[in-house]
């Protein structure tokens, strides 16, 4: 989905209430999905998804899980093919083996011939697949917004679906006790882990310089917060819709603006991977990883999927 999150998704107001009747269609569609026959696979499956529309850190988490599990198990990423999400595909491909298809079931059938474990980046809303472990990612700052379904709010499905998931990740710098309490009220058995975004190529940057940043990701505010936390001096910023493809004209405007104001350009790794080789010139990206707290406890939870029949 290519979108720029509207402000009214965060709080209930006149616009969100006006759009609320349209959310009933999403609610009905989600109910109908549950009527589909379940598909089971020999390969073990971990689905990393979200309730919100984008920007929750699921791709970053999928990468960290791959690092942990590929040491012990023959592991592969599975990513449903969307024309506007080549950035996520390229990011996953740079970290490990990947199978992509317009149909997740077909991808899993291919994967079970050669791999022990599949990590699916997205797919919690596909109810006709029985996953061995279901992980939901939530941005610790945004939470669930105004709690409404699309288009009135950011939710892809009802919050009560948390009852059907095994693990929740609160990703981001904010320690949101209120959000944690709300999750536990819905599912007291849901294991909750915290993770923060940590730069891994910080040494290449001269933080005495001033920067222009641009990005087209699901949660641009988290990227901006990361830059600020690690002392980048941001003088200009440009935020585009999620999965935005930069034209040559647009990138040239940003480069000229940077030159005029003596600024260095920085963006996310996802945004950088969407640029052409020509566009990438004079553009740098901040490479980040998701640093997971209580990682040893998480390893135990992940290995338990092999105890299931």
C-alpha cells in the first residue's frame, strides 16, 4: 500500500467519525476471511505482521529473527510480491535467502521442499494459513492510533485479533506503559518484547555537519526520532508517501537544495534501495538494526515452535 498516513488516524475527530461507516466493509471482509479453509505446511512458519497499516518495524524484526534462527535452521524469507514494494524485497534479499510470489501459499509450497523454517514478512491478515508462530509489531509511539479500522483509522483488523497472536513487539524509543496495559487487557497471555532502532554505520558520519533528510516509509517520525537521538543536526526534511519512487527531477531538487544550504543528504536504507544508481550519488543512508531486549528469553520462545507437532 502506498500512502502517507493522515493525521486524523491518530485521534478521533470529525473526519474519522465521518469515515467510520466505511470501516464496516473492512470488518466484514475480515470476518469472511476466517471462513476460508486452513492450509497446513510441513515447514515451520513464523509470521511477522502488524495490525496497523505500515511503519511498525516488521521487516526489521524479520531480519533479526533470520539472524537468530538461520544459525540453527535452514531459513528463508517469504515476501508477497507487490510492484511498489521492491525496496522491502531488496532489503530482505541483502540479508538472506528469499522466496517471493503473488501467492504466499505457493511460496510456502516451494519453501517446504528445501527449507526448515520460513519467516513471512507480513501476512497476519491472511487467515487461510496456519502459522506456527504469529508475531505482531506495534510502533511504541503511535500505538493503535484512534482504534478505528481503515479508512477511518490505521487498523487493518480489529484489536481483538490480538487474542489470536503469540508475541507482540513494541518497536521504538517511547516507553509506552499505557499501550502495554491495553494489550494485556485484550490478551493477558501475549508475550511482549521491546526493541529500539540502533544505527550500525554511525561512524561514517561527521555529526558536526548539518543534514537534509528525506524518506518515504510507513513511519517517518520514527526515522526522524532516531536521527535526533543520535545527534544528527537536521535542518531540512522531506516526507513522502510509503514506498515512494523518486523521480530524477525530484532528487535533483533535493540535491541542489542541499548544495545551496551546505547540507549532507541522508535517508533510510529502504529509500536508498529504491533509488537508481545515478540517483544514489551524493545520497547516504543510515543503516539500522532492531535491538531486541530480553533476547535470550525470545530465543527460547522461538525454539519452542519445534516442540509443536
